[in-house]
């Protein structure tokens, strides 16, 4: 993505989630300038931290004693709870010269757990303050450390590249020299030579898919950027597969909510699902019922109706999973459902 697209994405993430964007790009592409502009456009105070110049004490504060307790003073850069909404920009994260500095900032760039505050040692950041990271790619041309997979997994990696049209609009707005603009209009290849591919250890993880879920529920990205954003969390291969799955409406398995709440509308679709797709619907139902096993009468009847259309082998396996959920098992073993579940329960009893 280019700088203009990066600004769109980070404004969505910063204003609507607690996730941490990490802007990855080659020197001079405009990472810091773009982040500053985005902060201005959403009315956020901007605080830069150049981590290549900082030690652990600069981050966690100086220790002092108060009676029998040890405390750490609040660093001067730390935004107070009553200050205007602030974006703390952890610049040059992978240029931290000391290993313990990088380990100290790890906690700060990690998004806070639900109901918790983003923290750094004993300091807690108010929820209206947010964090952004930027780095040069570890491609061998920069004096930077390789970030470990655990740290990469906690951020939304946004890969930014040179784009002449984007720069030309910026140059016009800033009223840069007309000679320079005219020259580059005819020699755009001299704006910046592309660097090496920006490869990072971005792979699918449970945390990554949760971050994708947060973004899908909270943010709206232009269609051409959505896949890029997800690729920076779960990797390109998984992101492409996921986006194709989203586009393939006919091939998508029915969700638990559709089966339990809208059975009359989806019954025909359910009967036509392939066995592998049916298995995905069954897994979703089991997970949903394990989390929330209480069913009303209509949902219970819809569940049994779904069981009735399953092939015999799938039905037995599905009922076996459902019987491990006490509240659901109590409903399924009612006499009125014998025509659907009795054979399966008998078979399961014999196996036991």
C-alpha cells in the first residue's frame, strides 16, 4: 500500500480498536510523516519515541523508594490520564540498541487484554491513548534487529511502498519546487529505487485470527486494502484463502446462528451442503452450544430438524458431540425427538 492508503488504515484501527499497527517501509518513503498527518486528521496529540536512542530507564522510569515500597517514576513522555487523546509512536522499534530495551517495550506494544489497560512495567495507559509502531524491514540493508515471531504476532503489519502518484499529490499540497515536481513527472523511476522485498515472519495464529475478527467487526477498509491488512496479520496465503472464501457465498457453510434461528430460510441450503462443508457447520454448532448451551423451544426444534437432514454417519458423530453438553443432551433425549436421535443414542450406548 502507499502512504495515503496507510493513513486510511491506521485511522480506522486507531479510532475503532485497541490493536497496534506496525508500519514497515524502506527509508524515506514517508512512514513518520504519514503517521503524523493521520494523527492531525483525527485530532490526536502525537508523541514520538525513537527507541534506538532509549534505554530501559527511559521507558519504565527511575526507581524510588516510598517507605517499604519501590516505585518507578512516570517517564516525561508518558501521556497522563487527563491529557488529550494521544498516539505514542514507537519509531525505529527494531533499532533498539540493547536487548533489554526491546524486551521492555514488548509489553507496551501488545494490545491490552479485554477489560485491561495497555501497560509498561508499573504504568498503565489510559484507554483513550493509542500506540503505533514503525520499522525498516530486516532485509540486510539496515542496521536493525530481527523481531521475533511473538512480537510480530502482536501487531498489524502494514507494508508501505513508494508510489509516484501519491508523492506527486503530497508535493503539490506542500508546494515543493516546481522544477523538482516537473522533473520527477517525467522521471518517476528516480523518485526512489524499490528496496528488497519486505518479508516478515507473519503466519496464521489464534491471536492473529482474533485480530482479523476484531477488524472485520469494527473497521471498514476499501476493498483493495482489506486483503493487504489481513495479510499483515495472518500472512498472505491465509489472507488470500480467507478473502476467496468470503467471496464464495455458495460454498460457505451455514453458521450456527442461521441454523438455530433461521432454519426455515436455510433448510434447503443445509440439505445440499457437501459433507466437508456440513462438518464446518457442525463444528460451529458444537462450539456455539458449548459457550451458550441454553436453547429456547424454537432453537431446540431447529437443531433437531438440522440433525434429521444429516447423513447417518455424520448424524451419529454430531449427536455424540452434543450429548457431552449436559443442557443440550437434556433436550435431545426428550421422547418427542426419538424418531431423529434414538438410533444414534442406542448406537452410542452400545459403543460405550
